[in-house]
């Protein structure tokens, strides 16, 4: 029983960390796109 709980916790931790990296990467992409649009519009 303890081994099953430990395995489930490890799996959850790996999924949470990979999702965090994915969201972080998407945030960088959106930020970059926003800066490009701002630059193209001539605003400072």
C-alpha cells in the first residue's frame, strides 16, 4: 500500500513539473508575441 502511494505521488510530481515547464514556455511565447506587436505598432 505504501509503495502504491509513493508511486502515485512520484507520478503526480513529474506531471506537475512538466506542466509547469509547458506553461512557462507558453508564457514566454505570448510575451514575445506581445512585444513584437507593440514594436510593430510604433508604441514605446
